[in-house]
C-alpha cells in the first residue's frame, strides 16, 4: 500500500511539473472510454434489434421472398473468404519475405513496391469493384461469379497482408538469424524454420484484419460477385455474401427485421473467426 501511495504521489508531482502530460493522458483516457462505449452501444443495438428475429426460416437453404433466408449468403461468405485468403495470403507472405529477407536494403525497386502497397491500401473499395468488373467479369469472361469476387477481394487485402507480414518479419531480432547461420543453416531454412514461426502472431493479426474486410465488403462484390440469393453450384456461380445480403434487405426497406438478424449472424461470424485465429496463433507460438 505504501508503494502504491508513493507511486501515486510521484505521478501527481510529475503532472504538476508537466501539466501538458496530464492533459494528454486525460485526452487519451477520454478517447479510450468513448471508443469502448461506442463499441458496446453498437453491439447492444445490433443484438437488441436482431436477436428477436432469428427464426428457423432465416436458415433455410432456399431463399424466398417470404423467409428472406440468409443461409445461401452465409455459405457464399465462407467460400468467398476461403478463396480470397487462399489467393492473397501466400502471395502476401512470400512477397514480404522477399522484401525483408532477400532484397538489398536501399533497393529502389523495393521502395517502389512499398509505395505502391501503401497507395493500394488507400484506394476505395468501389474502385476495386469497378476494376474487377472490367477485368475479371468482362475481359476474362468470368461473369458475375464468386471467383471474380474472390480475386477482386484478394487484390484488395493483399497490401494489408504484405505490410503486416513485413512488419512482423522486421520485429524478429537479427540474433535469431545470426544464431541460425552460425549453426550452419542456410538462408531458406533460417527463414522458414526460425524467422517465419517467430513472426506468426503478427502475420495472423494481418490475416484477421483481412478477414474482417472481406466479410464486411459490399461495394466491390456487387460489381463482381453479383447479388443473386442462391446456393452456389461452383465458383463460377453468382452469389451474395452476408454483407451484400444485409445491404439489399435494408435498401428494399421491406425486410429490416431480417437485416438486423443478418447483422447479428455477421457479428457472430467475425467474433468466431477472430477467436479461432487467436487460439491458432497461441498454439503456433507455443510450438
């Protein structure tokens, strides 16, 4: 108790000497409280308005104007997420490995890649949607399909995965590499056995953010995957995701209750994916 009292007194004295730091600390605390309160309000609002309308008819495998089923959209969302990550994650990780481990420092080509990556992160999603419609839908003759949407989303999240992986690899101490080289391991073995496993938590953090963007995307998918409320036969079939499904229900104005129920399922899906990713990151880190 005496130590705690002494630390409080020391903090009060330091704040008296530097009142600016006290103001900054107070602003940070207020911002944190407001952010947390906004998050709680948003979650509570969605649950209160959506949970009462979670009915068995919403989970029918066939969409009709009577049930406004979200099951086809849920299946399409899972397929879209898996395909997008299957394309973007290997490309993003291998690109980051090249930039950090193999490219020479100060290389102009690397600087151009990083500038391009940062630029791509700031492009609005509707621009990606228009590009996907012109290239994948029209030029490649894929039509409105899950595959066209997945490729568009993979391009969208690729910069995010690249940058997060690059920062995770940079955070690995050089002593790990030097120790591996000292034991006679080659460059490739060092990267995949020492550096990459140490950077897994940071890489998974970027993947989780990418999943959140994929699941919540609407503008890019309306122009590439379409809005057909139907179970997909294959990756060339058109289909809507949960976010697009919710947008369509809300825009029509006739299914607001089902839209709120879809928002609940979308929220639960994101929480489940984040939780599973966190558990996987802890297990990989321990191993």
